[in-house]
C-alpha cells in the first residue's frame, strides 16, 4: 500500500512518522519542502504537488489548518481530485466544516472517487505518540479497507457514520471542552479567592463524583437514556448547591457568568416542578429548545460501548 500524505506540520509530521514506523511506503507533500526533510531521510518519497501525490498513492491523507486550505488542496488546479483514480479514497484528518466536507464528498463522487472526513483528537503529543482518536465519516467499507493505515496513526480509530459525522463529533468534543474550561475557570477562581490553596482545592475536587468520572461518561447515566427517576441526587439539592456557590462568588467579588447561566437553567427546571427529579433533568430543557424528541437510548447500548472500551484496555 502506497500511502500519500499532504500537510507535514505539528500534527501531520507525527502521523507520517508513525505510518513510516508501521512499514508503509509514503509519498508526501507540503507547501514547505523543509517540513518533509526528516521524512525523506527516513525513506519517504517527495511529490511536487497534491495531484502528484494522488496519482502515485493508493490512499491519500490530508492534515491541513483550515477549511479553505483543504478545499484548495483537494480542488485546486493541481489538486488531489485532478490526480485521484476511480474508487480511491482521500481522508481529511483536518478539523473542517460539515458543509465543506459534504461538498468535497459530492465532488469526489462525481469522479468515482471518495472523500471522507476523519478529524483527529490528541494534539501534537498524541500525533507523535500514536495516542490519538480518529473519527471517520463516509462510506463504511472504505474505513474498513484502510483501517490498517488509520491504526498506524491512532489507538482509537472509529467509524462514526455518514459523511460529516466525524466532523460533527470533533466539533462537539472541542466545543464542550472550551465551555467546560470556562466554567472551571470561574469556579476555581471563586474557590481560590475564597481562601483555599489552589493545589489543595484541585486535589480535593478531583476526588468528588464529577472528578472521578470521565467527562462524557456521565451522559450515559441519564441524558442519553432519558432516565431521571428515581433520582440518585435530586434537582432541588443541586439548585441549592449552585445557588450557594454563586452567592459565595458575590461575597468574594468573583464574576461567574457561566455558572449563573447554569443556575438559570436549574431554576427554570425547578419552575417546571422537577425539583424531586434527578439533578440532571434540567438537560431536558435543551432537548426541547433544539426540537429533538426526548432521548431514550437503550441502556444496553450504553453498556455495550463501555464494555467494548473496557475490553480494548485490558
């Protein structure tokens, strides 16, 4: 298998090195040839354009900064589409827009080729170590056909669904991380300014219920299944706790905009008469606003995901 790779920056450089380590033959390209030198020294072959990469390789991977860069490399006069063969695949490892990957997918199909979105998560350190998630959207058979190359770059390559699904997963992940960090900044500045040593505060809260759980795992308990009754912890108690926290913020003069928005959500849920329901029942409000049916995932499907991961970590 001749693997083509375009984009040899912090992310792409690490992934190319791992592809080479796994024994794949590589043809590579970057706007700056200097970025390719260490890979050429390790045995990779240089191509003068994205078109030349696609014409030479059996599969092409892109790792580029932004949607316009991906479009230019894929669709430009000397782009991947002009050199790719029938039924060949191009995987976009960049963080792209859903509209862009769907448009590129349609353009590649017109030529009988395939474009898949495959954004990654793990940062430069993960790209270098191979401890990387790759979330793939597109045709399942192409994910299966190139799983060996994906596994050479990643320890968590997953098929998510139709074209765009991988990008949606990546945007969901990164947006959640940004929002969570905003709230953490608020509550930790509150705790520190209220008089607790930063390390002592961090050491304490990471052993609490939220600290011990993986961030997204708790969605499987109630949000995804729609099971809020009987409550392990009642909404009225969480409302009381967050009210006390925002009160403390006022007392020590710490702005808590995000936390006050959360309190507004809890208050609205309380006004619905949900005080005796589970503490996360306020999340139903956003489902209503989004216009999606109430979620009711089978708990067995949640367990299957967790059991599968537990098995892979043994």
